[in-house]
C-alpha cells in the first residue's frame, strides 16, 4: 500500500494531494493515510503537509530501505520489479524458488543472507556490511552466450564503481578485485519455469563495510577498508544502467565494449596461474581473453589453451 502512496505522491509531483483524495483512491481511512505518511517520513521521505491542502513530496533520502529503493528505481525502466529484504536466506534462491510467481526483470536486494551461495556450492559469507542482490531475466540465449552474461555483470560492477571513483579489476571469470583482494563475487544460474521458459538469475555480493573473520582478512576486502564510502542505491542504479546498456549491445551481437573493459581491467592478465584440466594440473601465463570470454593461457611448451570455466590459482604476482 505504501508503494501506491508513493505512486500518487509522484504523480502529483509539484502539487498537493489531499488526504481525502488518497484515502478515496486507495480505499483506506484517513487515519491509515496518516500512518503511512509517518512511515514514509521515517524511511527518508520529506513530505510536507498543510491544512486544507494535503501532502506534497519534497525530496527522498538515499538511505537503503524498501520505500526509498522503490522510489529511486521508478525512474528507470530496466528493473521492472524490486523487492527488499533486510534479511533473507539467499537472494538467488528466493528468485529460484518463487520464479513462477515473480515477473521477469525482478531485482531482489538484501543486506544479510543466512545461506549465501557462491560458485561450486561454496558458502558465500553474507553478513552485515555487504550488499547482496539478484536479478532474474528471461533467457533467449544458448549456453555459450549465457556464460558471457557473468562477464557483462562484472563489467557493469566495474563501471558502476568507477563512476563512484573506485578503480577495480575483474578476476576471470566472476570476481571483482580491489587491492589484490576479493571485493565482490558474481553467481549466474539458469532455471526453467513450468511453461518451459529459461530464466537467468544473476546474483552479486559486494563488501561495502563488512568486518571479516580472521580467516578471510587476507583474501577479502570491503570498500570501507579501502577508504571508500558509497551509497548503495546510487551504486545499484549505476550498475543496472550499465548492465542494460551492455546487455542491449550484447543481444545485438556487439561485445566489443565489454571485451575492452574485460581485457583492460583483467586481474589475471600476464600472471602465472595453475589450473586443473580434467584431473591434470597445468601451469601457464595468462595471455589473453577470447571473444567468447574464454581465458587464454600459454603453457611452458608455448602451446596455448583456452579455459571456459573453472578455478584458477595465481602462482606469482605480476610486478
Ligand atoms: C562467488 O564468489 O563464488 C559468487 C558469489 C555470489 C554471491 C551472491 S550474493 C547474492 C546472491 N545470492 C547468493 O546466495 N549468492 C549470490
């Protein structure tokens, strides 16, 4: 109901809307209108009220909550539906298990996950201080193309942060690194609904101001730790505007811009890594990234091998 009040306040924009009109349009009592106005003010809505005139929306704060996020996302078209849960098991799982009822292009945002998941069934620690979100969209692509979606998301995160003055690197295939530590992870999954439509769920977890347990301190970093303070809503808006742009190019067959960023901001480029191919361990130097997003590694015998997925370990730091 609060969303409907926000819609009405936005419709009127520069004019007062009376409590009576709101009550009538939304079929509620004046007392309820008053109660919702109070809640919206607590959420960060600056709503002026005047006797005989009613209510007018003056401004909306940027603190992250269900109401502000709904308001700020009204101004764009890519994310069609937005849900906010301060605490959830996993935003990816929420979309997965509710996919029949939830419209395409829904974004689920949370600030705490009790069962955050990473790739390869690993746990993704998702405690206070982080921002955890998943976006579900209809899939019309083949498997090879879908794997590039993670790369598009990584570029969108990188650019969204860059627009806030934070220069990160992209660690193939799904991590964002800052100061040689993991800042953000991306998990893309595919599901099918009862009508047989494929859906892609892109889940992203980023450390904003997390305090890490001892065992993660060496490998994980938060923005705050690196001296950056960002607003979560601004970051999300930037990210989805970037993602929409890159995705539209991608469906038209244009990956160039994304590939340029992936290559320029590659964390692994020129580094020596080891990886498993089947059960055999290989060592080599990262020398490039193919058009399809595969990582090109030169082995010691000069042969080149393209990796399309998998875990890689860095052997030596580039200097
Ligand atoms: C990884 O580092 O392996 C990927 C981590 C992906 C974490 C995000 S947080 C939001 C979404 N919900 C999950 O349970 N996982 C993803």
